[in-house]
């Protein structure tokens, strides 16, 4: 029997989580079976249970990882204040972000399925969403982020819903116009907050 160093086990686990996150966003939670999730990671079905207790455990972990990555790669990298919010909004409503589902936003790709998922998956999503909205709130109201938390949550909902709708439309021109309108609506929402 081959013994792998701890780093190998950690790397393999992270590969499973990362490839599962991409597949879940592409095919949905219900549309992604264990065999597909493990094949994407280059592993056999049985290997799942060396790293996770169940598919639900993997899904919750992948959702948490996707939310963490979105925060680290987008929100945490944005400038402070309104300029940073505008950066986030313009990135979010880009055609590239809309068209790249598997590497895009987990909110827009999985929200409806997360609502029907296990409590563990819903909690993993909630924890990640709260980190995102706290990043928004810190830019909306730098002196008092908690005061802007609900507005930030509303902003996240508006952004995810607009992106979902843009992805669903077959009329590309209308879908692109919707993204442009989404930018205007989001900027109007944050400007209204900053004038309060």
C-alpha cells in the first residue's frame, strides 16, 4: 500500500472541491452525480468517501469554497468605498462573467438549488454570502458597515437575479442590455445609500 504525504491528501481533497464547484455551477447540484464529480477530479467514485462523508458533504464544502473564492478573488481585491463597489458591479455584470457559468458566480448558478439543499449546504452558502455582503457594506458605509448590511444583501440579490435572468434569455442583445441596466440599477442603489 502506498502512503501519500499529508500535502498530497490535502491537494487531492482541494482538487475534488474545486472541480466539483465548477461542475455544480455548470450542471447544477441535482445534475451532478458522484461519478461525474469524481471523474472530473480524475478519481474513482469510492475515493469520495476517503475525503467526504457523502455527496451532500462535498456539495456543502464546494459551495463554501466557491463563496470564499468569490470573496477573495473579487470583493477583497476591490478598492475601498464606492470605487470598489463599482469595480465589483462592473465585473459582475460583464458578458464574460455571464457567459462563463462554471467559473462564474455561485449565487447566480446555484441559488435556487441551494434553497432546496440540506441545512449544511444552506448554512455554508449563508456564511459565504454574509462575508460577501460585509465586504459590500464596508464599502457602502465605511463608518458604520452594520447599518448597510441589509442594503448590501439586497444589492447581492439584485445582482444575482439580474445575472440569472440575463443567462436565461435567448435574445443576446436583450441579455446584454439587461446587464447594462443592472449596472445602472446597482449604482443607483449604492448612490442612494451614500446620500442617506
